[in-house]
């Protein structure tokens, strides 16, 4: 009887631990983290972890050449928030200029978990431009609508080999990232940075397409494909 009781107790404990782990996140068969359990009271629309800054006024400017076009990407943490899927998120504007003309402006929604420092991505409103006019909103999605749900933008605790979905909007946006290294040294015109994080981004919507990004500690994104950091810091009006 005691032995039988022991195995029953062990089974109950194992199920309990499994349930606790599952409540935090879920992993697909291919190893990609794709589900996250959050509590609104643990999230903040302001803050930062080692590689991602959500403080209003912070700005990154990257530039480079893409498909023969001169591109300037300006990323600005706005002093604006938006309630998305029951969570208050910080709006981060990304403005892409090609050959002197605005090509795209997106308003991205992020929040940071105060307990883990994980930064989550809740969607984006995209304006695509041609000849100074908005032509469509391709790529727009919002967690909680049309089957979309938030993803992990940047883990608070880095582990090489970690794989996670950044956005989960079926047929629209399914970007995912794998951490390749957190010991990269990278040099840009804005400075030389050590202990940088390198990620490989893919999407099941475009097979065989890979993109690489590099993030510097305390700075954020410093390389995005062919785009390289030129300037960073807080802007003043």
C-alpha cells in the first residue's frame, strides 16, 4: 500500500510540475516557443532589458543599402501607449526612408514583464507609401484579433539556441528568432560594441529566407541585415 501510494503521489507531483511549465509557455514539435501566459499586472509599457529599450524618447538610426536603394531606418520609442488584447503596450515607431522617400511607417506595440524582463510584441499598424501616399496597410496585425496572438520580442534571460516566435498572426506575420550567440563583437560608425547578441530570423511564410540581427548591451539593435547603426540616444524637443 505504501509503495502504491508513493507512485500515485509521484504521478500527481509530476503532473503538477508539467502543468506549471505549460502555464508559462508552450513549445511546438520543432522547438519553437509559441505560447506565453502573462498577467496584465506584471507588464509595464516602460522599461528595458539588456538588449531592448522601451523608455520614451529613445531613438536608433540605422542606414545602409538594400537592393540598390539607400535606406534610413529610424526607430523611436514614443510617449504613447495603446491597450492591446487587455495589455497596455508602448508604441515604437519605425520609419523607413528609401532614396529620400518615405517607404513605410509602422507603429509597433510592446510591453515588458517586470518579473522576467521579457519584452513582448503585441502587433503593429503599418502604413506603406508610394509617391508620398499611403497605398496599403500590408503586414498590420493586432494580438487578440483574427486569431493573432502576441509573441516574444526579446527574452530577459538570454540562452544560446533559444527559439521563439516574435509574432503570431496566421498568413500575415509569423516571424521567429533563434539566438545564435551573445558574445559577438561588432563595430559600427556609432562605436564598437562587445558581448552583442546575434539572432537568426525566419518565417514559415517564406521558406529558405533568413535574416540576421545584432543587438548591443544597453543600446539595442545595431545591425539589421545590411542596415547598420549610425546614431543612438534620447531625443529632445
